[in-house]
């Protein structure tokens, strides 16, 4: 689903998509924390940006391909807690709930995710 300004960002961070996660998706900036990478990855699922999801997945755990279900609509992200993952850290953990609709059904994905910083880039490693 393409998102264009001034649409509110799917991560619900409060800014428009263009000023929030869109800048990471376009490659204009890198997410400076594990929490912001988590938000931008949620938004990438919401807008169908497979390229960004693969680019921000650690190479040791990244799948060769990723097929998103076009019937799922991701609409809400709640960050429950985070540990480390800041500007001076090399690892981080983010626990979240991501809400979706699949036709008339609704669901929640609850995960505690691990992140690792490689140079200046945060990368998703996988579930903790």
C-alpha cells in the first residue's frame, strides 16, 4: 500500500510518514536506535516495503526472499518495553505487539525482538 505525505505514519509515532519512517525507507537516514528500527520495520510491513525489511535484517538470520501477505493490514504498534538499543549500545531488545486485520478477522503478533548494531546501522536479528 503506497503511502504519500501528509499521511500519518503507520507506526503511530505522531509525524507524517514522510517525516517519520519514510526517511528510513527511502535511505535518507538510518534508524539511530533499535526502537526506531522496530517502528520503521513495522511501517515497512504496513506499506509493503520488502526491500527495506530485507536490508534491515541481519545477514546471519535474513531469509533469501520475503513474501508479504497482501490480505493483512497492519494498523497499530505498541512498544511494551525496550532494553539497551540506544545510540551508544551494540545490542538491543524490543518487546512489542503489532495489530493486524485479515479480511474480517483481527490478530496480534506479540514478539520480543533482538537487534544488533553493525557500524552505524541497526539490524533486526530475530525473536529473543
